[in-house]
C-alpha cells in the first residue's frame, strides 16, 4: 500500500464558454496539470474521466472520456468513465488514488469536464432531474415535505418563474429543516453567501467575482424560499485535473511541491430517518477519512465543501466536525469561516461563485486545496495551511445525498 501524492493540478476558468467543447476544456485542464507536474504526456499510465451531463445534453452517453482524452493526445492507456452525479470528479480522484495505491501504476490522471451552458437554460437545468429517482418523484416530493416540516411563518410559498434546478427545491427543504431543528436564520445563510462572494473576488478562475453584502444577498431575487440567487450555484462550463503519483515515482521526479493524499472516503446514502442527522452520509464519510488519515477536524487549516446552495456549506461544515451540529449558521455569522477566521471554508468562492460544472466540481476543490497547501493562493491564502479537507456530494436519495466523497490532503 503506497502513499499517493498530487504533483500537478490544472483548471480552466469556470464560466460561460460558448465556443468551448468538452474536449477543448479537457485539453486545457490536462495540459496545465502536466505542465504543473513537470511530466510528459507519455508518463500518464491510466486516466479516470468524470462527466455527468454530456449524455443528456449532447447524446454522448458512452465513451466520453476516450473521445475527450484522445483530443488531448491520450490514447492506448486504460481510461475509465465516471458518472456519480455532482460527486463524479471526486469519485474519479478517489479511484485514481486507489489505482496508484494498489501499485498498478505510478502516474494516473483524474480529470473532470462539463459543458453545460446552452441557449435553452431549461434544458441545462433539466440535467439535474436525473440525479434523483425519476420513477419515484412523488416519494421524493413527500420526503422534501418531511424535511421542511410545518410551513415557516416567513415563507411566502412562492417559486421563481425563471427556470432553475430542481435541486434548489431540495436545498430549500434542507434549509427549512435546519431552521426547524437548530433555529438557523435566513440571515446566517446569507452570511455564507456574502462571505463566498467576497472570497471569489480573489480567485481569477471563479465564474463570479463580485462582492455582495448580507443585505444585498437577502434583497436579491428569490429562487425557492429561503434561497435567493446569490445563495445558489450557477450553470457552468469548465474542467479541472490532477496528476497523482506513487512515492516511488515522487522519489524519481523529486517534485518539491507535491501534496500528500492522506485519505479519501467514498460513501453512498442510507435509509436513515428524516432527522437522524448524526447518521448523515457525509458525517460517516468524514469520520472514515479522519480515521484513515490519523487526524481530526481540529487539525484542518482550510476546507472546500459542496455549497450548491449556501445552506449546504452550513450543513457540511457540521458534518465534517468543523463546528458542532447546529452551530454552522452562527459560526458563519461570526466570521469564523472567512479568510482570517478560525477555519476558512470555500476560499475559492465555493460552488455559488466559482461555479458548478457538475462533472468537474470535485477536482476544482482539489485544485484549490493544493494551491492553498503550496502557499500559492495569493490574496486568498490561508496562512500556514498544512491540512485541508474537501467534501463533494452528488444526487439525492431518501433524505440526503446519494453519494459523497471526503478527501484529506496535507503538505508533508
């Protein structure tokens, strides 16, 4: 069982890339990762390619990785296609780590790419419809009602007439549950969004780089109460990649900026009860990752979590043990999760601002954490960053994500 290291990362700017394709986005991210690693294309022995939407959007239901990577000059090697909803890229990273750790290869590529922006926004948003049980929609909707509980007195019950992802209804229900269980306020959720929009102003690869005050977030157009537009992730194009290698290869290469993969833990959801939050999929995966890494939440310097909506950051900060259950909202409001705070979260701007090309998101989180651990993040640098944690979830089943991956990195 060999140690695994990240020796190269690459990422396109996330955003609306009208002229780009999955292949061209892949090429950009892979070429950056190879250059960063200081290796030739011929050094890559296997590749794991993550994409969740190309089948639905372009009818390319199979061999997406073989097509995109041949466009980069990668052929002949094992290429595995990964679809695991919004956790596709972190799953590709997890499997690439496993490939190296097993001793089957010394140098493996993990790449995620997504081309989601289309003239018809409703078609882009419809990709998310396949990330829950399409044959049990009535049960899904009943579960959302159970999460929400009795109507909140401030909830007007209106929905945006502008098309949006069905997952914003999921996040709205999760937000109402958090309000019901812990007294979380809408202003605390807005504080998360405001903080992430501020972080994004320091990230040249983020889709949005405009600051919002808490009051501006609250005053913005409503999507599904209690969520407003700045609290929600946009439709995005982009790609991100990582080159992983064994300790043997690292000794040969002598890469001075390698980042160690302490642990990756991939989990699927369970049939837990609606309010059994301590059995949450991410909490279970995080505990597993901490055990494997031999560290705990207090050791973490910085975190990237799956905030497809701002309330997601609150929930996942609690699941990762970065604060107590129910304390995520107050912690954000006090500034504990901002740059300069006790535990900076989503220094990249998070999914709300950096963007959310669903098949690339998990590797974009790895990109940010590697940059942080190398101490090359510029104005968004977390001082003295040594340990970092990423959480990436996908789909919805029962009362939680269908899949989740937690990764812990360190700078040895």
